[in-house]
C-alpha cells in the first residue's frame, strides 16, 4: 500500500457580542482532497475533504 499524507487546518476566533463571549471555529479536514485507505481490521476509504464550522456563546 503506498504512503499518503493528509492535511487538516483549523482556526478559532474569539470576540464578544453584546458583552457575551463568542467563539467561532472552522476546521478543514483532508484539505487536498486526497483519496486514502485507512486500515485497522478492515481496509476502508478515508473521508473526502470536509469543512466543519461552529459557533459557541457563553452566558
């Protein structure tokens, strides 16, 4: 099985909205959208490029 590299990139931004702490996050998995195989008990295909966004407010 050939080797492969998978790149994940994440960032976080913290601010206040109406005096409440707000945190925004972005996470990009498999940034180059490379096909890969993950092995443990069974060989499976790795996930394609995936963007996850989130926001949280503390009150």
